[in-house]
């Protein structure tokens, strides 16, 4: 059985941002769609899980982009399950641009399988003891270092949760948080920099009627990284609980 899944998605003009490039959230949409296709092909897609009163929950991911796609063109996505770390299932992604399939981005992710009735994670091998093949190759070595806010706060914004922000489980869609993270930087960076790397850790859910407060901190410059490194924290306005932590590296647009 081939446990890798690969598919081609056309980059549409209406998906491009104000710079004429494909924004990062659109890439994450392809990532989730590819993961679902692969899970269905291997026998543990959302429909199969729901029949068992289970679902998938994305808990962490790390995306790195070498260049920003511009204009209408084909984009291929490859994904595969790469193993387990405790209760977490790991999944890898590669993204290719154009007809010649030039690699331009990679991503690593961690997922939990959650019992919907109890609201708790389950041990995946207990549920699917003979139906979870893996390919152990990883695209990012040590992809999930700790995310701790560092540096001075440089931006703050509030986002009321709308009905349109919710997913099938009536919680804020994991991709909606990305919009808020990417937006929460000083305005001048929008015209000059794109997100070259994004690491996200989901910690708690929010729902309709909540207000999410996003704070952004400029990290101290490291010798091996660009100066435009930011830490992001999304909190509940009601009680200050941390919902999401993230780290972005902003790189100049070519």
C-alpha cells in the first residue's frame, strides 16, 4: 500500500493577496485538504471517525516557505503519516510549484484523535491497531521547539468571534487563528515582508461570542535568523487564557 498521497490544486487568481501572491492561509487550506484525502484513502478519514464518535484535532504545525507563489499556476501537495509521539500522530507535507514540480515549501504537523463524547484524546493504536501505516521520513528536523513569548510587544489587536469563524465542531476554525496571527503585525510590514516560516501551537478552543486578543512581540535577533522574528499569543479576552501560541519569520518580498 502506498501511504503517500499526492494531488494537484490550481492556484486561482481570486486567492491571491494584495501583492499578487498566494497567502499562507491558502497554503494551509491545501494542507488540510491533502491530509483528509490521505486519511480517507488509508481508512481513517473524518467520516469513519465520526461513526466511532471520534474526530481529528490539529495541535501543532510548522511550515517553511522558500518562495511565494505568484499568479495562476498548478501546485502539487504530497503528504504522509510519519509516526507517533505519545498520543500525537505526526504528518508531513511537501509542496511543489508548476508543471516541473519545484519544491517550494514543507510542513510538519501533530494531530490528536479525540473522543467527542468525553472530550479527551484517545490512543490511536488502540482504536486502529492494524490500520495506521507510517513512513518515518521527516521534512523538518526537530520541528516543534517550545514557544515562549520574547521581546517587546509591538502590536495588539482584538478579534470578535463570528459565526463564520466556526468549524463543524462549533469552535473557531484552526485556520481562522492563522489569519489573525498573520494580520497582527505593524502595518508597514504588510507591503515589504511575507511569512517565510510559521510555527503554531493550539492550546485551547474558543467559540461564538468570545473575543480573541492577539499580541505580537518582536523577538531578539538571532545570529542564524533574520531580524524580523515575531512571537504571537492569542488569548481569551474574558479570562486571559492562552488559546494559541505562534512564531513567524517575516522575509522580504522579492
